[in-house]
């Protein structure tokens, strides 16, 4: 059985961060804050991909997930309402 290594600890912390930011993305009523949490989640996922020795996937996730998608979502929020309306 493998011992718990520093790499495994870092991966566990990053994955915990991914789960926390995903939860906050769902729970926020402020759509801009939710979009920024989504960008943070994407950046943490790119760190996870890099730690799993997939740098090409990490670069693509950082560029597309945290960059382009966040910019498009923020632009859409700017054209509509910033706050989610209940009901």
C-alpha cells in the first residue's frame, strides 16, 4: 500500500478547493460572484490537471475555462441583470 505523499496532499487540497468553489458557484445569488467562483474552479482544475502530468489539458482548461468562458459569461451578465431573481 502506498504511503500518503506530499503530492497526494496537494491534490487533496486542490480537489477540496474545487468542491468548495463549485458549491459557492451554485449558492451565490450574485451572478458576477458566481462567474468569478466558476473561474476560480477552472483555475484549480487546471492545477489539478498539471499535477496529474497533463500540461496540455491544463493550459487548455486555463485558457478556455477560466479565460474565454468567464469573459463571455461576464459580458452576458453585463447585458442582463446581475442578481438572480427568485420565483
